C-alpha cells in the first residue's frame, strides 16, 4: 500500500496532470503541491493538498498554502496566502471557498479583489470579507471595506460595498466616505452612496457632507457629475466657512482640483458673511439666486439676482472709513480682495435702500 501511494506521489510531481472526477463531476488541473492525500468516504472523495499549492479549477488559477477539493460537492477550500486569478480579475485572502456549480467565491481575512486591464490596475477592493459571483459579476465587500479607483485617485470606505462589474454600478452603505486624493483632499460622506461608473456619476443620500480644507457643505441629497466636476445638492443645503454661511433650496457646486470654485444658490437664497475687522458674520444677503465665486477657498465675487434684502458693512478703524449699505435691487455685485474684504458694491435696476458713510478723521498730535 505504501509503495502504491509513493508511486502516485512521484507521478504527480514529475508531470502536470489533470484529475477527472467520476460521473461527470468537475475536473481540475494540479500544477504543484508538496504533499497530496486522497480520502474516499461513502459520499465524497476529498483531495488534500499541502504546501505551495498551485492548481486550475473551473478555469480559475488558484494558489495557496493548503487546499481541499470536494469532488462530489464540486467545492474547493483553500487556506494560507490564497490567490485566485480569473482572466483580468485577481482575488486573495487567508481563507477561501469556491463552489463550482454556483460559481461563487467566498474570501475571508485580509481579502482583496483587483480589476486589471492590459495597461494598468484599475480598481482594488479590500475588506474582512469579499464574495464574488462569477455568473452575475457581482462583488460584495463587508466590514472595513475600502475600494480604490486608481484612474480617478478616489478611495471609498464603508462597511458594505456592492459592485456590479457588468453593469458598472454599485452601492455603499453604513456610513460611506469618498475621498478624492489629488492636489487637495476632498471628502464626501453620507448614509448611502450609489455609483454609476459608465455614466461617471454618483449619488449620496441622508446626512450628506462635503469637506474641504476650509469649508463644509451639508444636505440630504447629492448628485455628482464626474466629467463636469459638478455637484447638485437638495434638501435645504448649507455651506459654512470661516467667513461665510450660505443656505438655499438647492446648491450647484463647481469644483476645480478638489477645491470649490463656484457655489450657486438657487431659490430662497441666503448668506451671511464677515468683512474686514469683523468678528461675526453681520453682513447678509437674501435673494432668489446667488453665485459665490471662490479662489483658494476664499470668496472673491458675489452676484445676486432679485435681492429682497441686503446689508454690507465695514467697521470703522484708525485706517478705514465706516460704511453701511442696505438695499434691495434686481442685480447686485460684490467684489472682494484676496483677504475677503469688500472692495466694491454695484447695484443695477429697481434699486431702493440706504447707504451710510462716516469718514474717518485722524487727529494730528
């Protein structure tokens, strides 16, 4: 008996062999293993492979420290430095199970899933658990899941990520965070996100927040268009910075290099802001629509239409005169310098209001 087993052992490692299961059961190709053991029970034939395992099963190339093949169940279990390659897809973990009939791969502990192209790596998912359905081309990552898009320099973190490779769409739940890593860092968080890769857009719903270095924006719903670098926010969105607060029924935000370049407030627009030497945001503007233009996350221009009420004030100092501009108008423009100080105010059409000015008189000593 020992001689027979020893002869089988030598045969396996002198040549690459194909083992066929009986009665139309699935077959596999064994490329390498240090030790091979076959056990036959009443209902199952189990092949145990130990050490430097390399095999092809159901056209997937597997690598692992150890593996067990259950021929009747058409199942394979692998442990230790598992890697599986299926055309342009690569997966891995410390533990894995593959079910041939269902064509489902289950990965646990340090699991990863990589989508490659001929030129470069496109996406990578890591998590405590990853399930891959080959028939439906669906990837599900759970617990401490991270998805990276290398072509767009984006990282998505969540406790649940589901992605349909065929349809090019996915969903992230349980407090997802999307981080853009380019010139500056932009982070978007919410309760749920949906991604439409082929259309280059995504949505975020419930407790949505957009955070940059110096600003924070929040709403209940966000729709982002990647090609336009534009976001639409609904649900009475709010914008906050060190110098400005803004509110409206709807926001349109335009980004440039992950900084907010323009913020458009649509319907029932309201903003409060600080001017030079002011501690509080005592200036205000109520209008139908307001455009805020920013440079390096600082306001440099405001354009408002159908202004219902406004107040722009500059406090008096030893160097500056005092002025207070309260008016309603059809159009209003406000220009700022690099320090976000008001330099010029222009009103056009249907103007009414009051302008106060007090010149600063310095006393000569």
